């Protein structure tokens, strides 16, 4: 049940001229809809003055941060292309330090986990190899 926002609403959002409830609604939608973020970026580019860059807005609100779960899936290459693009954009173009740190932390964890898992797996095979049924 994602609602569609008008251009006027998105412009007001960029100007922080919406009511808190509407701001929250848009932020929630932005997290779920990468295409809405693209619309917002286009509108921001078109706005004269450009009083603030999107990156500033993003950093200020941290609105578009992927969840830690999404970052983890991204690391594993287990997210749809569109979301992967968006996360890459968020990390590299926006340069979100919060998510970069989160990602680095997840990366370290995954490396540790896979090291543990593979040594466990090796032990399991070493000890159980002799007990596997021969014909099936
Ligand atoms: Zn972020």
C-alpha cells in the first residue's frame, strides 16, 4: 500500500515545508521505493537556488539508509538489482558514513562467520566421512 506523492509534495518535502506526519510518510516511502528517490533527486536538481544538496538532506535525516539487514544481503549479493544499485548509490555517491561503517562492520562479521563455518564444515566432514552410507 504505497501511496503516490505529487511533485508539489516532494518539493515541499525538500523545503522541509511539510507537516511532521507528511515528512514521516515520505521518508517511509523513500525507504521502500528507490524510484521515488530518483524522482526526488530530479526535482531537487530542477529547483532553482538549490539551497541544499540532496546529500545534505540525506545526511541530515539519514532517511534513505538501507536497513542493516539489506546491507547484509547486499554484501552477499542477495538483493535485486534495483536495490543493489540504490545501495551502491547511497554508499558511494551520497557517501553515507553511517552506512559505510555499518557495511564495514557487517563485512568483518561475515568474514569471521564464513571462516568459522568453513572450519566447522571441514571438521564435520572429517569426522563423519567414514559413517556415510555407501550406496543409495
Ligand atoms: Zn546511510
